[in-house]
C-alpha cells in the first residue's frame, strides 16, 4: 500500500454509523479497496461507477481527465464524510462539487506525483417523510434536479487536469445546517446560475453538514404546502441549525394580511426549531440588482428583522450586506448577476461569504466550524472580480430559475 493510502486509512476522526466504502482509482491494488476502472459506468446493481459522458483515463496513480467527470455511489439518506486523495502522475488542480454543484473543495493544487488528502461532508436526502408523507417535488426536481433527491451520492471532479486516486465514504453523525428558501438559496442545477446555499459548504470544516432544502420560485406558504418544512423538522436533532431566507416571491402577494401571515409563520419556525433542540437563524433576502438604487423587497426584510428582535433569534442581515456589496462593485455590478435577481458563481460566492461573516458576528456556536484561514469578510471590500474563477460544471441552461 502506498503512502497516500496509509494517510487515508488513518485519517478518520468522526464516529461513523457504518463501515466505510473504499474506492481505488489508481496506485498499487489493495484487496480491501474496490478497484475502479474507466469502463465502470454507474449502475444500480453495481452500486457505483462513473456517470455517462465521463472521459476518464486510468493513470498509473489515479483516474485523470482533461474535462469534468462525475462518479456516483448508491447510498441511503444521511450525512456522509468523504475522504478523497487527489493528485496523480502530472500536475493537477482539482475542484470537487457534490450532488447539484455544491462546492466542497476549491482548487486543490498538486504537483507531479504529489497527493493531497482532503475531507468534506455531503448531505443526502430523499423525498420520503416518516409516517407515510413525502416532499411534493416539482417537475424540475424529478428531472434536472434529480441528483438532489435520488438514492446516490454524486461527486463532480473539475478543474485543470482533475485527478483522483481514492475515495473513502462513511456515514457519520454530525450537526446539520438546514437551509430553506427560494431560488437565491437553493442548489441551482446548471451554469451559469448559482446560489449562496450551494457555495456555503466550502466554508465549513468537515465536522458539519449543510442540507439545502430550498427550492426555486417558492414562498414560505409554498414550502409549507410542499412539505419541505415538515421534511426538515422530521430530520432535525438537538445541535442542528435552521437558516430561513424568503422574501423575493412572498412580497408579490397582494393579500392585505400577507405580511402579517409571513411574520406569523417565521415565528412558528423559530418556535418549532427550538422545541426540537435546534438553533433558528433568520436571514433577510439579498436585494435584487436594482436594489443598489432603491429597495425592491418592500417591507419583507424589515419584517424578518422585527421577528428576530421579538423572538430574540439570531439574524443575518444579508439584505443590508448585499447593498454594501453591490455598491462596492460599482461598474462591475452586472458581473455578480445572471439576471435582475439571480447570481452567477462570483455573486453567490461573495454572498456565501456574507453569510459566514454573519455567523461570526452573531457569535453562533456554529462559528467554530468555519474553515481555518477565513478571517473576516467585509462586503465593502469584496474579492476582485478579475481575480475570481470557478471551474464551470458541464450542464448549462438558458432557462432562468423559477421566481424573480
């Protein structure tokens, strides 16, 4: 067994719920590991394999490609620790995304014959709710977004000559950060659309999971009817968190009591989260592009602030931070957006940093899980647009997300 495999075998520090699955893509074969070849396409019967379209070569030390590729493993719902050995015979820069483009590892550089052992946590979910209920999925969730709801873990390896030598996957019990919201939060399946919720995992240590249950086009009432809140509350345990950000679609409701109902629902979510031993965190919606000149969300951000104050609940004022961020961009404002509401990779990456900074400012216990080296983030001084790059995922769509 080579040095990299020794590192992987001794790296586990979390209590695991079941034996790990071990996949080897290169190096000296080991009988305790499942050897994976480029011809191993995913099938339910095998329970693992590359997704169709993968142009992978079997190097002496790893599986490598000159384009992004996907590898899937059949697994039930839960949180999984993934330990990956990245690198190979040639220099590589590998970015890893999970499920629907959730950013896990960003630009891991390896020199020729150098290997990096990296660990991250992926949350897997399915529609079923205990008691016979289920989440009412939209048509797009059964097609382009199915990877967020199926019975497998899918990893995307992307970047400059992405290379992977081995994967170890094990189910773990860790605190979970649940997200509920709209298209500005959810896992967007296709480039160039992106949301802060799918960038957030990159900023946490592999000791906590992010479970993004947000969905495009939804109001609070929509997510209640779709049983998304019921799903989250069925999974919540003491020590978990619930981040709630709605407003973009709710503010279009012309009913005279719409805002009052919105506030009442937020209070119920706060109460139920606390009853289950979780920590509620209310997030004000970021402004639309036009918000740099005038408010577009009516009284909804202020309603969230009011509920947080009345319930003595943690608040991340993303609305306020987004305005500072947009103004700081000046003439580059359009380079953070894909349309008037939705963001691209750069915009969502910076907004995710705002969320992490909000966690720090609120002094939430969750802050101890922020990755080392994050430091502080000032939205008035965002990362320069010219310096930002993110490997582009294969799926592209000109169809805008639901909601605006």
